[in-house]
């Protein structure tokens, strides 16, 4: 019979840190258990850690944290109400609360988390600070960079990365905080100096069960913030703006259209796709950090898109709160070259090719609004239908495309199921294809659907003329779109130097 000890609440774990002393480490995956480890059984989307308790024991686990006692496994067990919460608290304590030892900014948004974190990191580095970064693309713990597996890592891994940052003398870090990371308690106990909410729109409904649950997960980043912390909000997003009064943190706001924000965008010029604008500082605050700000300053971006303006404004406000000089902020934003597949200009000659991940209706709205503000002759549009994401998301995406089509003079849509370029989890279902066809038919748009991505892109390129734009739009199904498209352009334009055609693939910040 197992020797069972009941831990009635997570607070008991946090208050009795002595319980950790007999253990040589913590693991939440049975294959990573080492002798003397404390094994935490967490319930995931695909499996349940409780099923692997015996495997953990065979690997040398000294004890386990469980939600349900396993009387058939002879191992010391600590029962808790929520093992994910327990894992986060234990990891934080095990690494001695590392996020309290440097300045940390957390960014949440439906769209733009990755680009905003890269922009913030660029500002910090331009100011000469040693930085860390956690997000969809990379984990950077000072000089060490590794590929990311999750947007927001599991709590044990996250706190381990934070500890690496401490060991590497990182002074400032920025991280993407996903809705899953919040809902699954991966960031529980993390100490943020600044929390940024860039936008919230419909996404991940299948994952969270409802939009309300998704919204509440996002909102918890600022609802749980403490006095003394800062919360930055985009007032142009109604859902984001609704959270301003729901945080104890000090509030700092921005807006492109909302004229009540602390910092406004004036004189916005997106005619080339690359924004030029004036930041007008509305905030009247005697604090030194605000008192020394100019009443306005000019910003020029090298990346494309209206969404880049929002991301840049969020980064600018973080820079202001970090006491980074305005000239340094301006220089960093101008030097910033973007993140792959975020309204990325991949080719520019007699026509432009833009690559965008087009994830959801909110993303689509901002992307197509940018195109509406640009100067060009005709728009060619190739869309990769989202596979295995459900009918709701695909209907909303198709409706967003249809809504914008007349504003952009778009009468023809090229779509693809990208059959040979997606894995099993991203295959377009018959129901998803059907709802896309239905919306296109109702809207009166002529639609051409190709099974293969290269065929769809070839169709998109076939009618391009001088000063036209080709938009490669879509998530997983369009991930290979840039390389496919540039290879086809190279065949069509053999007179162009190869390094010119493929320059964007070499310069992608995300690969650094």
C-alpha cells in the first residue's frame, strides 16, 4: 500500500518548501524522470500523467504529486486539487522565484504577440541591455538561443528558462503569454513588471470551449496583476479597452483611432505599406518618466502593415516605461525588419508579394485594411484554407474575406487545401471546404480551389502586372508558400540575380 499524504491546497506546497529538500528535481513527463525526482501527474489534452505513475517509479521517482491517489502504485503521493497549479508553484519555488530577479514584460494578444515581443526585444537591445525572450519562435536566455516548442512553455520549463536568464545576467526579458499558457497555469506565479494586451478577437474557441472562456483566460493576465505593476492596453480594441477598469495595475494606453488614449497615432501614412506616423503623447503625469517626454515625435517603420503600427505602439509604450530615450525607440523601430509571415514583404520588383499568416477574422481585418491603405494597381489573392480548425473558424475567415473583397476590388479568390504541404493535424476536412465554398458563392466571388499549394500560387502569379500585389494568405497550409512562390518567380524571371529573388528567406528575423 502506498504511503499517501494529503495536501489540501496549493498554499500548503508553497508554504512548506522544506518538502522539496529530499527531491533532486521535478519532472512532469515520465520519460524525463531521473532517480530522486518528484513526478507531477498532469492531465493533458492527449493523455493523463496519472497513467504513467508506475513508469515514473521504475525510473526512480521518489514521490509524486497527483490529483487522484493510485493505491496500486507503491510510491509516496501528495494529493492536490490542481496538479498544474502545483507544478507551477513547485517549479517557481524550486528555482527560487527567478522572474523576480529581472525586469519582465508579458504580451498577450490574439494577433501580434510574436512581432510585438520581437519589437520590444529590439528596443531593449538598442538601449544596450542584455535580454531574454520566450515565445512562439525562440527561447533566448541571454546569449543562448534555442527553438521553441510551445508559445508559452510548461511551467517547469518556463521557470527553468528564467533561471538560465538569471545565471546569464539578463536584466530585461519579454515573453508571449498565450491563452493556453494562462488557462493551464503555466505562468502561475510569474512576476511581471509590465503586462501588454494588444488585442482580443475570436480565436481558439475549439481549444477553450467558448469565446467567453478564451477571453477570460486572456483577461487574467491583467486581472491578476498587482499594484505597482503596469498594464498597457490598446483602446482601439473594445474587448481590450473593457479590461482597463479590471486591473489593480497602473494603466498606460494607446490608440490609432481612439483619441482618448495616453499616446495617439497622428498623420498615419501607409501608402507604401511601410508606416510613417506621429506619436502624440496625451498623458499628463508629473512622474519623471512622463514629464521628460516630448509632446510628439515621428516614427518610421521598415516593416509593412497597419498591424505593425499597433505592435510598434505597444513596444513604444513599453520602451517609455523602461525609461528608454525616444531617439533610441525610433532607431530600434526603424531598424526592425519584422518576423516571418507577419505581413512580410518577400519580393519587390515590378510587383510585390506579401506573405501573411491570416489566422483569424481579426487578423484578416487588419491585414486587408492595410492593403486598402496602400497604393497598387490590382490585388491577386491566394488563400490556404485552415485545416482541422472547425467550421466556425473557417466560416468567420471566409466571411471576413468576402466582407473586404468589394473594398479591395477583389472579384476572384484563389484557394488551396495544400494537401501535400500539411501534416495530419492540419488536413482540410470536407465540412471546412464546404463552408468556404458556401460563403464564397453567397458573396458572389469567383473562386478557384486547388488541391496543391504550388498550383494555387502559379495561378496567383499568372496574371500579375506592373505595380500589382500578390497576397499569400493562410496559416499552416501556407507555411511553405514563400519558398514555393519565390522558386516560381525565379523560373519566370531568370534575369534577376538569385540572391535578389530569395533575399527575404535569408533575412527572416524569426530564423535568427
